[in-house]
C-alpha cells in the first residue's frame, strides 16, 4: 500500500516536472525562434540613440510610418520597443498588462534613493500595490475629492485674482506661471492643509523652485542611462544636480511631517484628515511582503511625487487649451456661450456643473488628443520574456507607448491635425483607459492614479478662467502665426510660454475672486 502510494506520488512529481520542462522549453524555443520587431539599423555601441532626435515622440512617430506600429530600437545598452497604434496599445493593456507593468528607472531618479519610495517609478510589487491602494481608497475616491472642492475653488479664486492684478500692472501675463502656482497650492491643501506659494512672498517659493528643477533634470536625456559603465562618472552632472534639488525638496517636505508628528503627539489635529494624516495613520496588512507602515522618508517622497505628477501635467494641459482657444476664436465663443447657459452669466462655475458642460469636456479631450502632456507615457518595462504581437521581446525591454502619435493617427481620427472638439460630442470616447486610440492618462495597472482629481481640476480651472476673462494675444501676435512649437522635458510643454492679455468678462458678481 505504502509502495503504491509512493509510486503514485513520485510519478505525479515526475509528470509535473516533465510538463514544466516541456512548457518552459517550448516557451524558450518560441521566444528564440521568433524575431525582434523591425527597426532602423543601429550604430555600434550607441545603437539608435540618434534616431530619437530632439523631439523623441515626433521622431518615433516618423519611424513607425516606415517600420510599422511596433518598432525595435537599441538605445545604447537599453533594448526599447516603441508602440504607435491603438491596436498595439490594446494588445499591451488587454493581454500583457502585468508583464509590462515594470518601470525603467533613470539615473536621475535614483538620486537620494527617490525611486525606492516612489509610486510612479516603483517596480510592480507589494510596496507599489500598497501605495496605489492608499491613493485609490483614501485620496482619489469621489467622496474624498468632493470634500476638498472648497479648497480647489479657493486656490482658483486666488489664481484669478493674481492674474488680474498682474495684468493691470504688466499688460500681458505668462499664463503657465499662475496655473502652476494654483495647482501646486491645490495639492498642498489636499495633502498638507496649507497654501504653500503665492506670487509675492518667498515662503514655499524655494520648495516650488526645487521641485520645478527636479522635473527639469528628470526630463533631460542622460547618456548615463544608456551606458551603465558611465553611471559612476555622471558626465552631464544630472544626478549630482538632481541630488541637490531633490535633497532640498525632501528637507522642506520633511519639516512638515516632523511638525505634524509633534502636533499629533500634543493632540493638535486637523478637523478633516488630510493626506499626510492618512499616510501617518496607515497600517499595512503585512501580507505578501506588504510593510507594517510607511517610513517617514517614503511619506516625504510620496508627497513630492504628487506635487511633481500633478503640477506640470495640469499646467501644460491648461496652457495648450487656452492656446488652441485663442487660435480658434469660434470654439472660444461656443464655450463661453455654453458656460453662460449652463452656469449662468453671473454665477461661478462649480464642480457639479462639469457633467452638463459637454462642450468644455470636448475641448479638454481634443486638447489632450493633440497635446498629451506625457506623450510616451512613463516608460514601462517588460518584467519577463514575452511574445508580443508575434515578436519576441526579452525581459527588461523598455516600452515607449507613443500616445501622441496615436492621437494624430489618420486611421483613428478624421482630419487628425485639426482642432475640432465637436468630434467628441457625438462619440462616447473618453480618457478612462478603455478607448485605446485616446489614452493620455495611460491604461491598465499603471494608469494615472490622479485622474479623478485631474479631471475635476482641469474642468473647474478652465471653466473659471474662461467664464471670468476675455482673452487676447499680445499686439504683435495674430492667431495664424502663434508659435506652436513643443518642448519635451518630463512633460510636453509649449516651447514659447503663452502670454495673454485679459479683460474682465463679467465684472459684477462673477468677479468675486477679483475683488
Ligand atoms: C492633465 C493631468 C494629468 C495627466 C495627463 C496625467 C498623465 C499620466 C500618465 C500618462 C501617467 C503614466 C501612465 C503609464 O505609465 O501607463 C501618469 C501616472 C501617474 N500620475 Fe498622472 N496625469 C495627470 C495628473 C495627475 C495628478 C493630478 C496626479 C496626482 C495628484 C497624478 C499622479 C500620478 C501618479 C502618482 C502616477 C504614477 C502611477 C503609477 O505608476 O502607478 N497625475 N499620469
């Protein structure tokens, strides 16, 4: 009896091992037998680095016209796959989302071990899942976001007042400066219950500047990322500068955390829990590698991360919306008419109005289609060898998904280069990650976690700006010759910052903020 049992168990084990070996060999053969995606030939050592050009999203879009929607590049030592069609995006997110959920970490992001506490750069695993869960269950739920509407309104009112004061003083103003201060304050209110910056005082200005600098360094192409042997040399001094600026920003944010910890010990608490309270109270379940809590340093990194992830993206989108509206005066008029009708001429827009502002929603979508702030998404990484669309893709391949190219693809969009918000009025396409021809926030597991907040901020800010002001360009500029060049750093910004001349649109009740 015992012998029979042993025989059955050992045969079972042998069968399982044999099956495993057969499957593993088959997979290996499949991977070995199939080829890499097509791509331009590379130079020795540097590979295809020159193919990236100054505007990688544009150069890669041209390469995809020549080689197809899946292109293979060797960037120094980094294998890279570029996807440039809605079908390729769908395959990636529907069939390989987990495999491609890794991140490629750049040298700049290793400064001060930033990457180890970061969610955007964190590798897929228990720590990342925990951060993501806190964000989706504690910070970016509809009810939590509703609770902070008054903070967004306050920050937007301040912005409108600052803009008006500055335009009375200077004539024309640089829009992006005011929008980035506003979005910085929205995040500081949600996270730390404080305004950190205003155009006059120095207070949080150094923090704001350090964070802006970190995004500059983070967006610079760095040869050390392509040649690991050069890492210790840091030839462009990017990591050195990044270490200085991230270090400064971390010190600043850390002072808030220390003060809050002392206040809580002395039983001084906010009436409403902000994000810092949530992080300090958080207790992990310690299952599957999840830690018991989040260290003080990692809370600080998370705070910096939400500032960086939101400020530039929101500012870039709003600057491009206003740019497109100034180039397309009839769209501006239709939008103003919608706001007058839905919100009322003498009333302030509130978030409850957003659902009824269909044309405003279409304008935002059309802008994100043509000017996605993160045109190649945050680069993903294949966590294992995989067969993708018939090609063999080795583990650790970096993935660029060119959402900029997909947004301009004539096989997805009629007259793709024209700004026509109307195209979204008669369609149900949105940016929630299900329509792969339009994914400015990404899709799948690594999709933008701040989307629900970004949606509110974009519509409330734009609605308020357009309802409050009449907009014009500086005297020397006409819509036809506006400079539409782009500049790619961490986000895709307008190369020549937009300057505008303002007039109050509704000088009476609606100008509460301006008084
Ligand atoms: C116009 C506004 C915004 C746009 C277009 C945008 C877009 C994106 C994109 C494309 C990604 C990468 C997705 C991927 O790699 O597949 C991303 C990631 C992320 N975004 Fe946003 N974002 C915006 C606003 C915000 C805001 C307001 C926040 C938070 C306050 C935020 C927080 C994040 C974070 C933390 C990640 C990393 C997610 C992860 O790796 O798990 N974003 N965003």
